[in-house]
C-alpha cells in the first residue's frame, strides 16, 4: 500500500544531541513537508521541498536542517541549536487524490528531550 | 490577524446532535480548501475537500463562501466516533510555491 513512513515513532534525546527523523514515501509525490505540533497547538511548518535537491525554510526553521537527495526521502535533523525540541513531528507529502492536491501525513515521530 | 482562524472550541455535544464549525481565512487569493480530522496523538487525515458549490459526504457537509472568505463544516447526527479535532486547511499559490496553512483546530467531544 502507498503511504508515508516515519521513524522512529518515539525518540528520547539528551540535551546537546542532534537527532534525525526519517520520512519515506512511496506515493511518487514531488512535494514533502515537515511540521511540528506542540500540545494543544496547531501545526507549524518547519521545512518543505517541492522537488529533489531543493528545499525551503518554513515558519520555524531555526535549529532544524533537512535534505532531499531522493524523491522518496526527506529526513529532518533536530540540532542542538533547537532550544525547545520536545514536540510531535509530522511529515507529509502532497499529490493528487480525492479530486484535489492534498496532503497525506505519516504517523508522526514524538521527540522528548530529557 | 492569523491567516486561518477557527472557532476556539471545545464543542461538547450529545450523540445525535448537529454541530457546525466555522473557519475564516485572510488571503483572498487562496485557491483550495480542506477539512482534516485529527484524533488525539495521531496524524491529521483528510476528511473532505471543500468546493465552491458546497459538497456533502454522508453526514458531513462543507460550504465555501469566497466573498466572505469563510468555510464551514456541518456534522449531522453526531456519533461518539466523531470526537476529534477538526482542522481547517487553506492552500494558496504564493510567489514561487504552494503555501498550505492549517488553522489551530476545533475540538469536538460527542457525549453519550
């Protein structure tokens, strides 16, 4: 079945460590996105990529980095420069479905900084 | 003003009730509109797209008023399983990319 796979589902990190969250899609979508969600809050865009080897900062890119070397993959690195990284991270890709250009999400990665 | 605003909620309604959610957006150039549903600690999932003529999917009806920059979602005969957060999503084409903006969401609890 086509979809988006995020890993790990849960991750614990010590302060000062970088961590990388994986996002893989087999939907053949060009555009991919990373969002952050804090408890009781809406989704905030971290980075997005419309095509391979190209990506743009979203609203809250500071302390994060991404790469897009393959169409299927859009990993997110949470660096030690991110001051408050504990959050729910959602990866999405965008393509045609249900008669419109829609976002499909992975199941998310929940990062906790100890 | 936020780009996409929704009723603050939460909405607590009895089973069988009809409930309406409202959403407004600020960018008049916005082109496509959606309602997503998010269950607690899960990812958002597409509920339905919103078309200019209005559209219905079973118990769910979505309406769009471009002149007022307003979107609505009506749920009839609420079920316990409808309890979730409902996210209004607006897409617009900006200078070089598609911008997808999520509203903050409105929480619904359907009570037995």
